């Protein structure tokens, strides 16, 4: 076995020594052909207690190097990712108190602070570039609806690795133009995300290039699990409730792995209730969950989910019409006593306006969907009095110029001074809160 970690096939328990063996066998188990592996670390688990001690000033997620699948620190490709601040947003607490009589602590993970691309995908991009560099990989293929593509393209460029990125045609233009500006290749596919993934796989096979194997790829999973470490470090304890807008679902499954890895140590504590949010124009997981819940979760319920072909949505970064990870995600929700909710995508602009007014933070559309989930969860009594709530918002607005234009609401055309009046921003408070008066 390698000195630091090894892999175990999720299907047959065959042990895989290292990435050289995994990559060399086409990212499949050499014993059974399985495509999903679990990373097992040889590091003393008690080491984590020191790493999550509060009060430390960290430069990046590589503070947790001992529990990331890279052998030599000299191969790290980093841009300060993974240690974004978790801010307490009092206006959400005030809303919960005034509307529902619930006293809460509400923290929001500000991934827009990530210096690279401003999303929580930067963590996966950093680990992927570092591992590929360590193993001498020069080319890589990624299929994405936008944020993953940008993060991987940027970090791979920093490592001198060629990235071929396949994005569906409904991706935000602001997303894929940034990839091209880095000198990485962008293929805009005339079809939905499922078709983009197919073409990416065919391209990788044709040219014998490694491809990101999706949401359970250890290059993504292991990086994103560090959010659990950061919750413990920054908040002092685990929140009672975790809310996130989801598309594929890597982040929640990564959190589950972190808790499973350290469950016998007591360092992380109890996993929070998982509440997942989808936009109403592409919510196959919500539909499946509601159906299963209404029928009492019969045998095999987790494998019964709809597939939405070519979803037409206002939030392309969340548009996964074929939720192949739903069986795993749904079982996680049920295990933690959580919920699924759908929110109106049309309210993403309203949510972004409210946040910008109250805390001077400009959020992207996917983040707005996640924050709308907080309001939805309160409405359905899925959050209890006295609880700590953690909302993981995925991105800011660096690549959502069109969305920001919709969010903007104060501009006026004038001819002369008589067309103006003394400005007081307080007059807009009722305007930004009005959509939520009867939520």
C-alpha cells in the first residue's frame, strides 16, 4: 500500500494501491470494472482535532493536506480556495423570529470569496490539478454545466495541463467565454447536459485522455469533504441543519464521507439534517422524493426518479435532468431526517436583490435558489426553534453579468438636475422585501 492512502472499490472491496494504478486501468477497478472507489487514509485520525482547532488563519484547503490524496506538497496547485468565511446573516435570523417566532443562528458559506473562480468548485479544481501534475498527466476532459468547467479549466491552466471542456448549449455564455480566455478548449454542445457528457466521454476515448468521472470522482469528493472540517473549525460545532441548492450532488456526499471517515473519533460530531433545494423548472429529485414520501418509502423507492430531457430552466448551472446520484442523496436525506424542496426560479432575482440590499453581497442565480430554500424550509417547519442553520451558497456573480443586470433596479435616465431628488436607499427596503411578505 502507498504510504499515505489507498483506494477500495465500492463494488467488490478490491484494494487499489494508488492513482497510477487507478489511472492506468482507465479509472476502473481492475478486479470487477467498478467505477467508484473510496479513499482510505493511513494518517492517524486524531490529527484532525488539531487541524480543526479554531482561531487559526488558513491560506487554503491544503491545511488539510494530511487527509487529501496527494503525496508531495510540492505538487500543490492552489489559489487560496476552500477556506471561505462562514458569515452570520442576521436579517435571515430576524425574519425567522418575526415571521415564525423561531430563534436561530444562520450562517452562510461565502464561496464567492474563493480567489480563483468564486465557487465551491475551486476545491475540486485545485485537487485535480495537483494530482494530475503529480502523476504527469498533460491532458484532461471535463463535462459541466458551467462552474466545474471554469474551476477545472483555471487550475489545470495554472498547472500547464490542457483541458477540453464540454458544456451544453444552454450554459451561461459568461461561463464558457472565461474558459476560452484561459487558452483552454471549449466545445459548446448542441444538446443538454446528458449529451454533453456523452460527447465528452467519446472524445476522451477517441484520444485516450483521462476524463473527470463525475460527481463521485475522488478528485472532487475528497476536496469537497473539507467543508465539514471548515464548519467545525469556523463554527466550533456542527450545525443542526445544512441547506444547499443541488444539481449533481457531490458536496453533500463528500460531507457524508467526512463524517463516515471520522465517526469513531467524535471530532466532527453528528451530521446535520440535509435539506436540498432545486429550481421548479428542473426538479426531478424533488419530484421523486415527494412521491416516495407520499407512498411511505416502499422498497426500492430510491431508484424511482424521473428524467427530464432537455430541461428549460432559468438557472442552467443547476439543470441536471437525469439525477443519477439521487439514490445516494435521497438515502442521505432520509438518514439525517432532512427534506427536499422546490422553489420558484423566477424568485432568484428577488432573492438576489434582498441579499444585496441587506448585506451588500452580490450572489449568483444558483446561490439565490439555495437561499430561497431557507424560506421554504421555514414555511414547511423543517427548521426548529433554537437550531443552527448552515447555508452553502455556491457562487457569486463574476460570470453572471446578465443576471446582475436583472437584479439591478435603481437606474434612472435623466435630462437635467430637475429630474433628480435627494437619494435615501431606505426607501427601497419595502421594495426588496415585498416578494417575501406572503412567502
